[in-house]
């Protein structure tokens, strides 16, 4: 009987692992062209502890582990609605104006999230900003809840990127008084 119970438990574990592995990786990429030099755009976006300076959903941003702009740094974002997200900087390339980070924990309906942010000059006063992410939905079960399914996950990430990029463009293209 013990052998049968052990086998059943092993099969259950394998089946749950198979179900989680079968959840596809999702991708979102948003870009925007900003009428400003790349160095100006990079200066406004490069600091891992300054997302609150240009993203309208972020009220506070603080490094809670490590050193700003150094791989391994962990930031905690406090959102306007009070929710929090912890993210880890995976790589930072100042020369090529890009960085990569992951979400460790938070309120977004995603899991296994990795994101890339890049700033590239396309003309002397035109810059392409690209923000992309790869992730899975938060609920890895066979029947995800409505607030943790594919549509919700991609919609949330898409909304975060779009609202941030649009606000960044607005800030950087604003005319001086």
C-alpha cells in the first residue's frame, strides 16, 4: 500500500510539473519615437531607482539591495494605488543604453517575468525607446482565474509599457516656458 501511495504521489507531482511547463511564454514589446537626442532620453531613464521620475503609475522607487545601476541591485516600486513590486537588475549596459531586469514579486498578474529596456538614436534629435518583456501568466493552473489568465497578463504588461513610454515622451518633448 505504501508503494502504491508513493507512486500516486509521484505521478501527481509529475502531472502538476507538466501542467506548469505547458504554460506558454508570453511576449509584449512596445516602442515609441521621442523627439529628443538619445543621450537626453537615456539620462532620463537609465537610473534603476528612478522609474517614479517618468512612469505615472509609480509613486516611489528605492534600491533595497545592492547598488544602483549595478547588476544584482533590487528595487522596490510602490505604485500609486499602494501595491508594490520588487525587481532585480540583471544587466546594465551604459555604453549601449540598455538594461535587463526581472520581477521577483509583486502585484502584476505575471510570473517568470524578464524585461529589456533600450534607448537607440535613429536621427540626431530622434530616439527609439523599446520596452519588451517575456513572462508567463501568474496562475499556472489548467483553469486560471480571470485576473491571472493570458489576456490579463499581456494586457497588464502592455498597459504598463504603453503608459510609461507615452508619459516619457510627453515629459521629454515638453517645451520649456
